[in-house]
C-alpha cells in the first residue's frame, strides 16, 4: 500500500521489494495539524515516524533551562527513533510546524522485522544510526550556543 512512498524515502531506498512490502504492511498513515504535539518528552515511545509532507520540530526541555529546538524535520525525515531503539519513553517532543502527513510503524514491529530479515535490519539500523548521529551533533551545537548566551548574560550583569 505504501511501497511507492517508501521507495522515495532515503531511510528505505535500496531495500528489496519484498522487504518494502513487509514494511508497508506494518505502516499507518497519520495526519497532524499545525501546532499539534505528536508526542511529548517523556511519553511512551511506541512509534517511529517518517514525514511525508510538512515540517516537524524536535524539541528538548532540560530540567533547568529553556526548551531547545534540536532539529526541524522535513519531508523524508525520520523522528521518534527512541521507539526503534526499544526505549521506554521519548527523550524529546515532536511538534508540527505546519500541517503534516507521516507514516508510522510500531517500534516493536520494526524491531521484529529487522530480526526476521537481518539483511534488511542492518540497512535500516545503519541509516537510523546516521540520523541519530546527525541529530546529536545538532543538539551539541545548540547546547554550546545556550552556554555561550548564558556566559554572556552573566558577564554583562
């Protein structure tokens, strides 16, 4: 059902047709309104999302600071990867910046697919690792910027 859409998403490009079929059978289509919270920081991590259209902000709220926008997901981007990693809760919040469409899969079902089809699993996990690494680099830059602003306001006071 969603096979053609999956073929255009970088995370799934190059997968065998049969694996795309297996994955598409597990997908659900989701629609979100501008300003809608898809999941909150600390919510149960159950789904991995692939953005088909629109834009979503991934935000993190440290206990002792302001909310940080870690990244903005655009068409073809992936978010909610805590579920794919088997974590119990999401470490960040996902908020729609505009009306958006996404495909989602239960993390348990994705992990099961990767276990029963290890060749496909390796490709998906390697690509997810690339997404996670890029997101962490971006978060690092935001933290440095936040620290620099904090130091400047302290020295100016």
